[in-house]
C-alpha cells in the first residue's frame, strides 16, 4: 500500500507516528468535473518526490512520524460516508494523533468536523475555498459538497477565506464579518491578523484546492479565477499554526490531470508544509 512520502518505513508506523493521514476516495456528489476520487492516490504518488528537509522551519517534518491509512472508498451513501469518517476521526483523536484528511470531494470534511466539534466545544473551522458551500441541501442531500460549511456552521464557528463564488441564498445567510472575499485580499497579507482574531483557540483547517488561483493549481473540479497564491496562503497558515491550536486539517478537491502532475505535487507539498508548521514552528 502506498504511503505518504518516500521516507524510511520506521517513520511510518501507526504506533509511533504523531500524524495520521486518512485518504478518502469519494466523489459521489460533485456537480461539474468528476475525478476527485482519484485525488488521494495522485497526492500519495506525488508525495514520493518530496524533499525531506524544510528550510522555512529548519526541520525534517517526517521525523515526527507520518502514518497513512489505506484509501477509503465504496461508501453506500453520503450519510454513510460522513458517519464512517466521523468514527475513524474519533479513533485518531483518541490516539492523540494529528488528523490530516485527503479528499476526495469536499463533503468528506463533514464527518471529521463533527468529530472535532464533539471533542472541542470551542472549535472554529477555517475554510480556504473558492465557494461558500453554505447551501442547506443540494440535489436532494444535506451532505452534498455544496453543503459542507452549512453543516460545519451547525456545530462550530466558521471563518471563510478566498471566497468568490456563491448563490444568493448563500450570500444572504453569510456572516460577512467572518468572510474574506478573494477580491478584497488578493494583493496583500494585511488581512491575516483579522482572520486570526476571528478564530477560537482550537481550529480545524479545511482547504479546498479550488481556493487557489487556477494559474498555479488548475487540476480541480470547479476552478474559479481570482484565487489565492502560494506564499500568501502559507503566510496565513503559518500564523494560524503559530497562534492557535490546530487540531486537524484536510486538503480536498484535487481532480488530477493525466497530462500534468504539478497540482498533485502542489497538494502533497502543502500537506508536508502544514506538518512542519504543526510541530516545528
């Protein structure tokens, strides 16, 4: 079974790893380009090419131990998928490992958020995304990818960054004091302290890769122009990890392009950077 990173096997053992990666190959409710179910394997494959040393943190993050669970797939319904991931996440929390989910479409975040909201009563969810994902129900399901932040908002506070696409019904129900629209933040980092101020002490980070500009990450099912850039986003993440207790995170919505692996590697490196921020800042 393919594991995250081409690291020595002694740093991938479940019993001694501080990080647990859960790949979830699910793409049942996406509504434009299909293929997000292939995202987890593409990220794991790309991670084999990661350099082990991170200059920014002067560390080799893999040395804290990164265990990768088998890719999860073949769920019978959106609700069964949510329940499975919630239960799996609770077991990871009980082992005191740092949870990293790899999607799959964005609905895979719901179960993990439910698990962390039960564990941390003051949880806030930081969403990096092009889309608001605030619909109460979409195409007959409350667990559609377009509903993930509506479900999150029912159990936790949410802060949304990079948003630039939404329905009027979503816009009307947004807490606009906690939404950082892409058009307002694209050319600066001065807004980052405001994001930090709106987060509680315990934070779950969910990153939909379409939050990034398609010029640097084109391989996603619903690309939107005008997104975040690499160093700008790393600055945000670094500040969040430094000043808050990040309890878990996920990276979702990679839709691999068979002709280019750049987006796959982008996602793998983003995950590795966050491991470094968690343990070596």
